[in-house]
C-alpha cells in the first residue's frame, strides 16, 4: 500500500465491524452487506467497496469477493460515526390512552417512529424519552425504548407503547402470536373484484433495492405475510379498503396491495403516485394532481388497535378517526364521483 493510501486510511473512521458467522456459506461481499446494512442500497454498497471503504481482514477487495466464516468485514467512512444516544425532545404526543403500564398514541404522518439512518431526531422515540423515564427495551431492540411495533413514517395512526417490563413482554408475546387486532384504512387505486379477500404471500426485501419490500408468492424467499382486506367504498377509480394484519412485515399492506394490482393512492415507493385508473383527459389529471397535493403521502391510516392488557388481563380496543388530509381527499373523490354520476344520470 502506498504512503498516500496509508494517510487516506488514517483519515477514515470505522462505522461497522462485522464478524462473519461460523455457519456462513461463501457469499459475495456486496450481497453479504445487503443483509447487514438494510438501509443501504446495493449500488451504494458496491460504490463503497470500489472506493475502498469496505475491507475484509483489513484488505481491500472487490464486490464479488466471497466472505467466509471467521473473517472480519469493516466499513470505514470519511466522517466519524454519529453519536446515536437518544436525545430527549419536547415533541407533543397525541395520547389516546395511558395507565401505569402502557400508553396508546396516535402518530401523525411524517413522524418517524425511531431514530435511524437519515432520521436521527424528531422521532416518536425522541418524544417518548422526553415525556417518560426508564422505558423498557426489547432484547435486540436497543435504542427503541417502549416499542413493540412500529408504523411507517408517512402512515398515520395508532401505536401501543410499553412503560414497564411486564407490559413489554406481554405485548411482545401477543404480537408474536398474531393475536393483536390491527385495522388500517387505505385508499387504493381501482376497485378490487372481490369485496373481501386474503392476501397470503411471502414478503422480503427487494433483491434490487433494499429499501423496498417485494412479494414472493412461491414462498422461495422472504417471510410469511397475511393481509385480510374488505372494500368499504368504491369510488370508480379508487376504493376505500379496510385491511387487517395477521402478520406485521415491513411495508406489508403497501406491498400486498401493489401485488394484487391496487397500489395505495400516492404511495411513491410502490407506484401509487401516478394515475393508474381513469381516462387521462386534462381535467381528470388536474383533479388527481390536486388530490396528491392534499395528501402528499401514501393514503394509509392505522385506524384501530385491540389487545389484551398485559397486566390487567382485560381486552382493550382503540380507534381514531381519519386524519384531516385523508378525510379531505376521500371527500374530494366522493364529490367527484357524485358529480360524474349526476352528469351521466
């Protein structure tokens, strides 16, 4: 290694040190890191390897290098690692229910649930550690006090938070057993042929883009995922759908609805931010674009949550109304369809 390369390495900071598991089969380095660094795309990983930011046993290698048991993979970057200590922030919480063991909050769209890559502040967890002391953490879930589940940044709705170890363990068991009742409302493109249905298809991170969840109907990849849905209202080009989660995979409803051909309205990640139904004449196009402006996110809301209180043993059920943006865009579609029906009638 040349002297300038040594100096360059001295200016780098270690961000990740990964010991390859003894049972690991030989696997390409870029594929190996896709599993270990889920918030980083394969392209970024390959660029980092090419630039020398990734080493195996302190040696620079190529993306197609196959890691083996006992090796150590390090990721270094020009910037020092960020201090990931939780910073309490005085962010208001919309608390639907609270007792000595748990609380239920109504999370607004746009709020990330816990600190992570590119979202280190302004999260629900930052608010929780400000308002509550000594919240418990699940094993292997460090930095996420009180959390037993989460919803996406741009999804609104209900979350249950544990305040004690007993509540945390009791709620975690119910999530593991799939006995928690979770109902979401979604505005989706099109009108499903069946008014009720069950989507049973494995979900896993996309092999092309780790930020996206893909459906693997043959079950050859990913994890089992089951979503039950029911059409509540048909609005010609879109439908209001109720979805019940049997499992709780990342982006489950969003990926499943896309899989059956009905992406969630204005869900940019899964193709719902385009006009997928209806004739593309100018007035309709303007109408849809105005709807996108009203709800600049996926139209998905965690409307109800039901579980057995982990300490008291009684069943509890909570509901919250649609947020303003969702309610407004639903009303706008309703008025639009009524106008069309009036003209055709």
